[in-house]
């Protein structure tokens, strides 16, 4: 085909040349669009994976830190309000909540005294068991600053090392803000709780070591029950601070934690156990065995905040501990993390005969 000659002597493109040029341009655009789409998808996947990594790490850090300190400044359990069902009024340092592998995720409650706020009661003041005040020396060390952090509605615990019947831990509800000038912590009378009344019959022992108490329950909110931020499409790891979970005042900790399973390694009463042997791990234990608890194994499944948008990816929730895996596939990316925590305070107290 001859090249067209435009007026003025300039040559023009032929139809074939135009078609070839358009084909090359179209191929280039398609290739660039495909590259852009692939890179965008990879960036999205990397963003989702980074989000899952962060959620896993934060969930494990929060729960393992609390489990590791469980039982600090208490002999395995404390006596007073907030008792665990089936144990009278005593509150163990670790309480298992096993879902039996059928009804969903597990939960765990840990109890400990705040290490940063420990103080000794006055040696020259003997408080009755029914007392509504505990006395401290406000100007010893930094007790005044510590007393200033004890507020109404909180919990307060004391470890009685010198109890004639053995070491005993008590817990009270704080009835009013502490008086940091006079060194007084105001508490509710706990003699109405049977275990407390049985252990403390006349007076409390002087010079108990005390602190603000923390009672934390970690659980997954994955139901649209109108309580809490979680749902089946957006499961959330929650923290409850007074054992009334689920409740509106619970704290959301980590998003998109789909499953939380807990296992426990206990000795057989001989003081030795091989926690590297899976046969020594159990999904729950009686609270009377709290002194035999050595380690806690925490399992987490975290999923992406959204499904893979192309529909080309499919996965199911994996099985963990005594809970079977999911039965239907979806488009969520998932990651699993398992960590083991030694409950060192309980082990130290058992070794010391406390």
C-alpha cells in the first residue's frame, strides 16, 4: 500500500501503521494496568498481613503479661468479695473458662496485686476483721503518692504473711478515695463473705503487705448481643475488670481476634512436671489445684479486617486446643500464634511453702 502524500509534500501514516500503533499502545496500557493491579493487590495483602502481625503481637503481649504476674502478693487466692462460683468466696489467682470445644472461644481470669503500689500496714495499729479502714504510714517512702492512686470502686488486697494458720490473702472493695494525708484506705466490711469470716475471726495481723488489686478477664466478643463492640464479622478481644463480663464497661483490646484458646500445665502434687509433654496439658482445672499450676498456653487466631476482594482466596478457621476448625471457607487471611507463659509467682510461693 502506498503511503499517502499530504498537500505540501509531507507523508502520512497508512491504515496498517495506525492499526499496529494502536495495538502496541493497547498492549502497553493493558500490561501497565495489570502491573498496577498486581502491585495494588500485593500492597493490600502486605497491609493486611502487617495488621494481623500487629494484632497478634499486641494480643499476646497483653494477655501473657497479665498471666505472668498472676498471683503476685497473694498465696494462690484471696478471700472476700468477688468469689468464684463453686469456691465459696475465695478468688483464685487464675480462673479457667473453657468452652468445651463446642460453644466457641475460651476465657481466662487473672488476679494480682499492683507491684508499683505495694505498701505495708502500720505495725502499731491492729484492725478488727470487720474494720472499714486500713492504716498506712503516708510519709514512709512514697506511700503518699501510692495512696493517692487508690480510688473508690477499686479493689484492694493484702497478703498476711504472719497469720498463725498460714499465709492468707484478703481482698476488699474500696468504699472511698484513700486519705493520703492520714494514710487511710477505706474499705467495705468483708465479714459477710464466708471464706473471709472463717479465716479472719477477730483481728487482722499488723504489717500486711497491700496494694491495689487487679482482676482481669480476657475473652472474645463475637456475638451481636448488643453488649460490646464485637460481632461475628468483627470479633474483638475484650478485657473485663470486675468479673461481670460481658458488660458495657469492658475494654476492647485487639480487633479481629477470631479465636482464643487456653491450656494449662499442672503438676500431680509431687512438685515436678514435664510441660514439654503435651499429655500434661489440660483445657481446664479445678480451682483447688491453683497451687499446682505451672504454665499457661495461649492460642490466638487473628484474621484480616476484610476478605480478599478478588474471591480467589479461600480459608477456614483452623482448629486449636480442644476446639475443632471451621466448616465453611471464606476469603479471610488468617494467622495463628501460640505462646506459653510460666506463672512464676505461684511457682515461687509453692517452692517457699506459701
